[in-house]
C-alpha cells in the first residue's frame, strides 16, 4: 500500500489528468521524477501512443547534479519533438510541484524551442 505522500500525489495527478489531454496536433509532455532520475515522454492520448521519450539515463552524464540532469532531459525531449515536427505540447507535471527539477526541465524544453 502506498504511503500518504504517494496517495496525495496520485490524487493531484488525477485532478490534472481530468483537464489535460494530448492530441495529435498538441500531444502531452509528461514527466516522471524518481529520487535519482527524471524521465520525459510525449504522448498522443487519442491513439494512446508515445511519440518521443528521453531520460537522464541516456542523456546526461554522471557528473551533473539532479537539476542539471533535468535540464539536459528537457533539451533532449525538445529536440526529439522538433525532429518529429512537434512544436506545441501540453505540459503534464504528473502531480509534482512545479519547482526544482520539474521547472528546470520545462524551462530547458522551452529554451530549446518547444511551446507550451
């Protein structure tokens, strides 16, 4: 059974997901944040398919801190989207607070040319 912090995040996640959906024209950029790593994925909810993905396991080096890894993942997901012709996305913070690594990833994706 999940602890109270996880239950609270899942409740926030469900509130967000009621309002945020991805389409083919504007897919959903969702993130997952663990204690050590951060993952980003661009999803078309209409066809239930993942269009692009990036994680700090493949993108960032071990010499970066967690915020630096999040910035590199944000830049990588933006370049993967732009290569596939995706310019606009809907940001899904997945129940996490919009600060720290989450905001660093979003800022790096915006700087790399992704619009949301």
